[in-house]
C-alpha cells in the first residue's frame, strides 16, 4: 500500500540523462526488478539521446520519494506518495506535455492517471493490468518437442510478421508501422537478442531478451502464431531464453504478464517466475 507523506514535496527536473542516472540510480536499483523498465530506458537514452526525455525526481522528508520519466509512449513511474502526482501533473502541464499514457506500480499509475485526467478533462482507460514477475532459477518444462535457437537474418520477414501479430494481440494501441517493425526486428536479430523455438525444423514461437540492468534482464515479445498455440512452445522458449539471460551473468530475469489471463500467469510460475508487483498502464483519450 502506498504511504502518505504530509511533508511538502519538491520536484527536481534533470536536463541530462547522466545527471538523472547519478541522482536516482541508487533509488531505482534498490528495487531493481520493479524499476527495470525505467532503468532500461536510461540505458536506451545513453545510446539514443534524442529526443531528450522528461526526467524528474520528487523529493520529500525521506529523500527521493518518486521518480518519473517520459519520452514517447508512456510516462514511467516508480512507487510514490499520493501527494506526488498532483505536483507532477502541474509540472507536465507547465511544460505543455501531452501524455498518451502512464505505466508503473498500480497505485502510482492510478494516482497519476486520475490527477492527469481531472486536470486535462480527458478520459482514462485501463489498457493493461499486469503482473511483474521475477525469476532467479529456471525450472524447464519437460516433454515439449523442439529446441530454442537464436534468430538469424534469414528469419527477418517471418519475425517481422510475428512482431506485428504480437502488437495486434498485446499492444494494439502501440502498433508501429510495418517499416518500423521491420527495422526493430532487424536490430534485435543483429543484437543477438531475438530467439525462436523450432519444432521439426519449423519456427513455432518467438521471444526476446531486452533492457538489461545491472543485475537483471527482461524477457519480452512472447508470441506464438495461432496455428501453434496450446502446445507449450512459448513456455519452453521462455524457460530457455530465461536460462540464457542467467548464463549471460544476470542474477534474475523479469517478465510482464496479463493478470486477466490466469493460464499464462500459472505457466510462467511453473518455470520459476514469482510475482513482484502489480503494474498498470492507463491511456488517455483527449
């Protein structure tokens, strides 16, 4: 449950990623799995600095109480006191930001979303109610035909098509254009982060490693085309790719699941994932 801090709060905005990282790094790494999305975005900004993101910390009697980051799709939040969100809304309005959505721990995300919708007179929609899971040890499923392999450039067209299918199924409101999907799929292949499960020589499922942090790495873009579903291929692939993440020297892997899908939540728990927190993504309709 979010704590309530009656002490006055101060918002400190950062102009550079390095300044921001130096200031909030210890705060974020104190709950590294929970804050992995924000930590990962800091690393992305170090290699792709434009456009310059909105980066801020909210400081109170206990030091840094909350952290906020926004560049394109969603405002990303950490946990924070309820009185942090009106202060953040005020600052974003002052800077004329139009925020399409917000993601973070459930109470933080909801607190900001309600304050923003009230200030802007817009509608808010709960787009995703997710569980953030962490894995420290893999328990691979048995009896699943096939094996995992790294994707190659020969797989590009197929995996671009599957990536489009993933967005249509899981994130339709964020669906990129075909050229953007093609380019991002190629980059993942070249970065040796995209994996396939292959059964009898045929690719049947896809997933990826993404957003490494100091001790962890994310498993995402889990997708099985409709013709190959309900055979355990994605589960086996997630287990294998999670093991690869640990083999790369990471202490844990993280994965987001749809809390409205009890089957997928149960399956990932069987291979070693444990619930860290509930996160919510709200989108705004202006």
